[in-house]
């Protein structure tokens, strides 16, 4: 099982060097021993056909498979152990059977597909999620521009559409509905890079994916949209409390997190008095980014002397803001910016 990183290159294409190196190391280590190699890293469709399979030339004992991972960060164990579907791809029926046996104790449906289909399904999934988020974000900008629209309320009502509900009649929205909700853009290690990768892949094949390119543009634009709004409503020496640094709640992952872009845009806009708090991601944030800002050990300490509050990540803990007197004052002064449309308005 190879699950090494597949980061973006400058042009958005995927850097496959870690996967290539892991496959080569595996080949060297195995020698003539028979083995099924499974790529679990997210690799662009046709990577196996064009790049990885040729590495196995001369190794009749090795078979290549692809098994995309659909887990959500923050729910890795739960999603891995209870997958909604298991996709195994190979152009060799023996290798497909090996992987099928590996997963036989799981009750989820197992789909046997080709290598390229397995690779594509992962991008199909992630670029749909990215599209839903950018759709919601653009709609929130339209609503904001029109005015007199409570964005939280209208999206909550949108979710009442029965097509967003499970069929059991519980009136509970399906998980997908949570992606049709505005915020400050998607971040993290997967959606931005996978979206870029599919755009890049399509363009290399001579096809322009207009919709996906706009999904990306809308996402990039969200940072500036929110940052300019904050800059417009604040004074240069206002103390700004940034709440949430992780790219999503229940995770300490700060890779490509919207918070770092918001902070960079505020610093760039001469809002230099910034302090921040995150329940889990402060250490990883300081390891990844070097901003001249203060880090506070608690929610209370971060907001007590602040003039402005900005929520960048919808941590459950931030619902306690409503119990703090300083928050009420800041809210009344219109200096509270809930970039996740999270707290009740
Ligand atoms: N993070 C997620 O939620 C998630 C979900 C689905 C798919 N994926 C995909 O899984 C892959 C890994 O993602 P991640 O978030 O775990 O990345 P990561 O960067 O956190 O982890 C990758 C690990 O691979 C190690 N590594 C690199 N080269 C190696 C080699 N030759 N031999 C052994 N180890 C090596 C690195 O040291 C690192 O620990 C990516 O392709 C990603 O797109 C991630």
C-alpha cells in the first residue's frame, strides 16, 4: 500500500516523485518475490498507465492496483473502517481478486474497475465537493451584494429540499449538504491540489475545463473578498482576534488553510495587530507559517482585549463566544466577521 504525498507543482500538476520513488524502492526490495502493489495516494487519471506501470517493466512478479481513499480528515478511522464504497482498480484480474480478499470483512460495496477509472473516481468525487463549495460561496457573495438577506437562514432553508435528505424520512440532511454552505473557501491538502491537478490534466489533453477553472477562481477570490471587507470595517491599529487556524474543525491540519491566506491579506492591508487562537492547530501553524502575530492560549484570552473578531474555522468551542461580554460589544459595533456563517445571527 503506497500512500505517500502527491503535492502540487507550480503549474498545478501533481508531483509524482514520491510515488515513483516509493514504487521503485518497493520493486528493489521485492526482487523476484510476487507482490501486488497498491497505490492509495491520489494520483491523476492515467498516472498508472503512463508513468507507474512502465516502472514495473521487467518485473513479471509485480502487479499494480489503485485503491483511492475517500476518508475525511478528522474522521479518518471511522471513514476508513466504515467506507461508503471501496474502489479497486487494476488491469489484472488476479490483482483485483487479491485486493477484494483484503477487504472481504468490510460490508461496503466493492467496485472492481480499471486502473484509470479508479484514479478518475477520486477526482470526480473531490472536484464535485469543490464545485459545491464554490457554488455556495458565489451565491453568498451575490446575496451579500443584493443586501437584506440572512445568508445562514437561506442556506438552511435550501437544505430542507428533500433531495438533500436520506430516504429514511428522518429529515436529517445528508453529509453532502454541508458542502453546499458558504464559508471562506476550501483549503487543506486535498481539494485545492486535486482540483488544480484535474484542470492541469484536462488541459494537457487539449480540453479546457471551464467550470472547474471557475470553481478555482471563485475559491481564490473568497479570501480577498472577506479580507477587503474586514479591512474596510476596521482601523489600522484595531486588535484583530483570528479564531481558527486549521483548515477544518476537528483537525490540526493547516496545509493550504484559508486562515493563513486571510492573515497574509490582513497584514498586507496594514492590519498588523493580529492575535489568534485555535484549540488544536497552533503548534502546526507556527511550524508551517512565520507570521509576526501573537498566539493566545485560550478563546477568552484571544478575544478579551480585541477590537475585531474573525472566525476562520467553525470549531464547536467558538459557540461559547456568545457567553463573553467582549463578544457582545464587538458584535454591536459590527466588528465581528463570521467567515463560516457559523454562529447564530
Ligand atoms: N489527508 C487526507 O485526508 C487524504 C484523504 C484521501 C487521500 N489522500 C491522499 O493520500 C496521500 C497522502 O496524503 P497525506 O495527507 O497522508 O500526506 P502526508 O504528506 O501527510 O503523508 C505522506 C507521508 O509519506 C511519507 N513518504 C514520502 N515518501 C516516502 C517514501 N518513499 N517511502 C516511505 N514514506 C514516504 C512522508 O514522509 C509522509 O509521512 C496523498 O496523495 C493525498 O492526496 C489524503
